C-alpha cells in the first residue's frame, strides 16, 4: 500500500510541476506580433526581446493552443465519465446551515460592486 501511495504522490507532484510550468509560460511571457496586418498575442518562454514568427509558425502555435484546450476538456470529461471524484473531505463535526434570503430592491447596486 505504501508503494501505491508513493506512486500517487509522484504523479501528483509531476502534474503540479507541469501545471506550474504551463501556467508560468502562458502568464509571464505574453507578447504580441503583427502578422499580415493582424495583431496576434501569444506567449512562450525562452524568446529573445525581438523575435519574429512566420505565418506558418503562428498557425502551428494556434493549433497547439487549440489542441491543449481540447485535450484538457477531454481529460476532464473522461475523468467524470469513469467516476473519478475531485472532493475535499474533512473531519469537521460542525453542521453548517444555509438559510435562503431574498432581497427585494428596486435600485441597482452601486457601481463599485459591479
């Protein structure tokens, strides 16, 4: 049983590392290009301050982004269909009750809440 838990911990840490690498490369390295009069924004690490992409490279980047989005959606759908659960369980003994309440107001909320 300890071997199985070790494998799960290893897979979890690898997935966390992969996610952090992907998130940082998408978030921290965003830049724009003008290709054939169109502004294209994308991100990738390890690029110099001034670099250019051909239109076929931009198309490949677009296809890779669509593939990653489709693969993530398919992965989530497969996990749901095979019954994998993503729950957080705790050992709390407190009971939480939620009381419904209705607000009948005839004015819009302040602009700061939008």
